[in-house]
C-alpha cells in the first residue's frame, strides 16, 4: 500500500457545487484515468466512479482541498507517474491539474520465486534460480563444485541464473542480494547410478516373468476346467469311451501315458 499526496488551492472561500477528483497516469490531461470520484455538494462524500482494478481509494477530502489517494495491492506495473486533477462545475467551470505529477518508484528486497534442477536433454543437468527485487538482485550459486559454467538472464526486476553441467551430488544454494536485503534458496541434486546393470535388469524382469506365468496358469484353468478331461455324461456306449480316449490323448501333456481305461457301455442319461 502507498499513499500519493495531492493538495490544491482555489480563489473561492466556499464552494458548494459539484466537484470531481481525477487521477491519471503516464501524462497530464490525456493520460489514462485510473481514479475518478464526484461530490455533488459540501455535505456529500465523493462517490467513486472509476477505480482501476478496484485498487485506488480516495484518502483525502476534496472539500478540504485534499485529493490524496491510496493504492492497494501494489505490483511492478504501478511504477508510473501520476497526475491529480480537480474540476468545479456549476456557475464556475474551473479546472486544476498538476503538470509535473508524482513519480511512483517501487523498491523491494530480493525474493526467490523459483529454484529447480532439470535435465538438458543430453543426459546432463542444470540448476536454475530466479529471483526478483528492486533494484534487480545479484545472484550467486554455492555448489560442491565451484567450476560449473553459469549464464544470467535479466528481465526488468527479475533475474535468472543457471548453473550448467552438474556433476557432483550435494547441496546447491542460490543467494540473491540487493541494497535492501538478501534471500536464499536451496536445492539438492543426486544423480542415480546403477552399480550393476545386469542385476538391475534381473530385478525388473524376474518379477514381471513370475506375473506372466501366474497369469498363464489362471488362464489355462479358466479355459480348460478339470471336469472336461474326465467324462461326458451325455455320451453312450463306445462313443463315450472314444471321446474320453481322445480327450486323454489331447491332454497327454498333463497326464502320464498309461494303459487306456476299460470302457463299458452305459445307458443314456
């Protein structure tokens, strides 16, 4: 939050007609209006007509020659030059506006907004740290290996510094410093190394093979239930015997070969 002051004078001892307070940015007279309020009489408050993003509030009392405003939820884009203006209507049509305006310049201590480790796509890794502040902070990496290559990118109040080709496991710390303070962020990097690639493959494929074998056994029991290899109750006489022998022959992979069982005619069920 910040308060922008603005006071004015006029040649009238009293003024009880309509009064309008206006704030612009960038340039006087033709700049973008970010706040506007109107008071119809001395006993009426100044009613807001325009408040950009609802972040501008009247702080002063225009009837007391004070047009000061308050700006909430400040962002970097609020760093602009502001111009205040007052208009009297009725029999008197006077208008007053500041020509030089007020320059709002935001300052901030550093803040680390992102710190990560990622792959370059060629089996190498890099650490990236992004911080913001005003003035723009200086970034420093502290790592187990001090000879890593670095690259820096600046965008307004934001700075990004990359630590390239990470080779050593351990703690990597990013420090951001400007004239208003400092901030730190830490990331840990550990590169996976398989001690024995063959053993690693065994650990993967043996459990997978067991699962496939179990699945095949379950599938076999489902498609070929035990009763199918024993008898057909709806067959009669030698036909039943032939069918039974055929099934036993086809199931030779399950049963040991032996003398064919004796077949006896049976009556139809």
